[in-house]
C-alpha cells in the first residue's frame, strides 16, 4: 500500500458536517479536513465491538483501501486520500473524495436509464 493510504491520521482532524448515507458496512459522512479546509467523505467502517465500534476486520479494511488506491485516477471510481482513526474508540474511517450531486446507488438502480445509457 502507498504512503498516502498508510498515512494514519487522527479523526479529530476532521469536522463531520452531515451524514450522507448508511449501509451494512458503515456510515458515510461529509466532513471538512481541519488542516486543509477541503471537504471530504469519511466512511466509518463498522468494527467488531458493541454497537459496531472498535477496530474493524483488518483484512477487509486493507483490501478496500488497497483496491481504491490501485484504481486511483479512474473516472468511475472514487479516490482515497487516506485513513483516519479514533484513538479513544479504535474506530477507523476511510478518507475519500467527496462527490457532489448525482444519484445514490440505490436511486440509480431504480431510475429509468437515459437513451444514451441504453445504447
């Protein structure tokens, strides 16, 4: 894995602005990086502890972060900026590129495709 992905940051370096969505694997929030002022997406990875808190499955985390890093620059795959942890709880978050607008995966699955998409 690259230094960018391996660079572990403290979750306190981010200000959570709003929850964007929740699924089986965790919660995605819009957040502001306190160091750069840039808005990012934080994906909290559910852990093995009570209420999903605590360290997540390390293999799954490394696989997801590694796959995102390996696909960096692809126009259809979200970019990863790094990983942030909460030293108090053991929670781990992926720091991801924030994409604005468009449909959620759930909404796009149920929408009628455009004629261009059908061709």
